[in-house]
């Protein structure tokens, strides 16, 4: 039997799908609806000190749309919860008592003073929540007040606050990291040094998604002015995957539990995060786009895939892709592929040809024997994969590996120049040696 249950830093949940700290987890009503829909856990929207912050009473979101208005990227200027702290704490306590089998973690953000953290941690402990997540990632509003990403961008602050929290609570401490930094490994190392039980990432990316050319102000626009916000959604997934992988394969943080966040929309997205080392995933934009029941598709899809691969538990594949996540200089320069066009699937749109002709290696024909025909010229093809990327027909163009030093189609030998990157003349180390 396939078992989707997980135990993340001692916190058990029936599946690896949690809702991230965001508007969908701002109150008991939403969280209960989420649990009824099947979510394995939630991170309650970030709590702060009273008096509560004041959010704008106007547009809070901006969006980047693709074809047919598919939501690709999402931007928000909303702050942490604007509900009274005591109301949130009471609801957290009630929800946890009624849903013992679900994970309930509370996101926190208070000023960088030890006494402030001691006070709020004690109050959260009284709710019987499963853990806390330190919000060191919010890039707008709160960062201007010396919190959020203003802390997350300074490793020394991360280590200091994390250590305070570990000293003053029995609960697992998860540190949420900001992507608005040069090297994500440094804050992760600081969190580990402070005693963090885990890290979660990524938080949102600083962004302006568009400009209103009539008002001449960024969107969303509030009374004629706009501000940078936090970017999330499917568009940030590649950035998030890379940062998760960097932490998972860094010797200084290897083994540190990771909760993956950033554009998770399908079961496949979740599986990719977990393959790169995440023990579970947190979701926001997908829920805000499609509603809480989207988790059922994620659960069913992940279960079907796991059964097809023979995995009986999530832990079977967590981190399996990490050893294969390398640096460029370790790639095999003797590995050669060529593009191949399936003529039965080709609709003769010509996109592969024009992309290759104008911007790549002039390796695809447009005419053969006076007829419109698209075919790969093996001698010119460098296997760059551009044609596959621009082709509108799935699997029409594929990449074929050249094995045994012979092209299986032309029967011609394949020239292999370099044993590895260390002997390549463009290797920076060799270039510097030559210059010296």
C-alpha cells in the first residue's frame, strides 16, 4: 500500500501537502475548510504583536497571465495578519484540538528583541500548536520596519533569533528563508548554527509585476501610488527548486530538513521538490487560484506516480535527485545528442526552423526537394534543445543520444574532443595558467 503520511521534524501529517502562511490560513474558517478538503497541514498566517498591522483597503494583488489568462505569476502587497493576536491564538487552539491528525504550525514575526520572541513563543505554546515558523522572508511592508527579509538577509540576525527561539520553546523551529539574497546557503547555514530544526523556502521575491500606463504607477495601485511586493506562483518554481537543491547538497547544511515552497501547483511539482531534498511542500497560489480541493488532484497524482515507481512511502524518493545535481564543470563533455523530428506529428508550422535559423545553428531545413519540409541536419545540430522548447506539439521533436561513438542514423563517427572539463581549453583555471 502506498502511504503518503509524513513526519517532518517530528510533526506528523497524513500527506506532504501543507498550506503556506498566507491569506488562505488567516483564520479558523479557512483552515477548517482546508482540512476538510484534505490538506495535510497548514502554517497559520504570520502572527505579530498587538496592536495588529493595518493592511490596505484596496487592491493587494497583481498578476502575470499567460495564454487564456492562465495565472503564471502572482504578486501581493499584503502584510501579516491584521486580526488581533488573541483572536488568532484562540482559533489556533480550537482548530488543533479538533484536528489532531493534521499539522498546525504557526508563523511568527516580531521585532528583533529577545523579550518579544519569548513572550509570543509562550503564548503560541499554550495553543498546543505543533511548531513555529520564523518569518524571515517577507520582502515588503514589514521589512521596512526591521523585520521579515530585513532579518533574513543578515545571517548573524538569523542565527541570533533562531537561537533565542530554540532556548525558549519546546516546539520545533522552522526558519523561513528569503530568496532576496545572493547566496541562499549562507542564511541556511546560519539557521542551522542557531539550532533550527528545519528551513522552509522560498518566501516571495521582490517584484513589480506591471505598470499602469494611465496612472503611471506600479500595479496594484493604491490612490495613485504603488509599491514593490512579493512574487510567487508557477513562475518562481525554477528559482525555488535551485535554492532547495543548493541547501540540500551543501556539505554545511546537508541533512537539514527542508520544507519546499514556490509555485507548487501539481503533484509533479511536489515530487520534484521532494526529489531535491524537501521533506514536504507548502502551497499558496494554487489554492488561491483553484480553491482548496486542488489538493485532491495532488494527492491522487502523487499516489499514482509512487505506485508506478514502486515507492511505498514518500521517504523512498526524498533527496534522490540531489546526488545528480552537479556543477557545470563536472558535466560529461563526451555526451552527445541530436534532435529528431517525428514527421507524422509535425504540423509544418516552421517554428523550429526559424528559431534555429535566426538564433541558433542553422541545423533545420525549411525546404527539401522543393517541398516545405523540416528535417534536422545532423552535421550542424549541437543538441541544444531549442527546437524542442519552441515546438508547439508535444513529443514531435525529441533528443536522441549518440552512443558508441557512432551516429545511429548517419553511421558516421562522432568526434569527441575532450575527456572532461579539466582538459578543456576554456576552463578558467587553464586560461589563468596560460596567462601566467
